[in-house]
């Protein structure tokens, strides 16, 4: 089963040096266990573009589609054999990066 673990931020966008070390260790642990498919950080929300081209009247707006105090600053896609294992990784990821994690199973 594959899961998306979104890192949710509400303060300074960049991780502290200590958080970076913990995140690196967490990534290495998941990589060694064959659980990590991909992991990336995202740039600040101010650099985002929201694009709606569903009709001829294309709209492009600077920033997030739904700007809020909290925003996604990174993510992991992991593969595990159970929801319990995904929950465990989400707990460890939250501790490692000192941020909230939103856990969602991926279709397919």
C-alpha cells in the first residue's frame, strides 16, 4: 500500500539544522527498509501559482489555491504493508521534522 505523507507547516518555511539532521536520518531509515519511494521539500507558498484552465477563460493567480496559515512544505511517498505501519512512519516523520503530517492512502 502506498501513502502520501504531507508535511504541514505553519511557521518558518525552512527546517532548522537540527531538524535537517533528524529528517536525513528518517529518510535513511526508510530508504534502508525499502519504504521510501520519493521525498521532496517544497518552496514557500508565495512562489506557488494557481492555474485554472478548465475553460477558455484561463486564470493564473500567484500563491496557493486555498491560502491559509498552514501549508504543505514537503512530502514523502512511502510503500508499506499495512495502515498501522503507515501510521508509525507518519508519527516518526512528524517527530523528525517537528511539523504536522497529513497521511493519505494513494489509489492504485
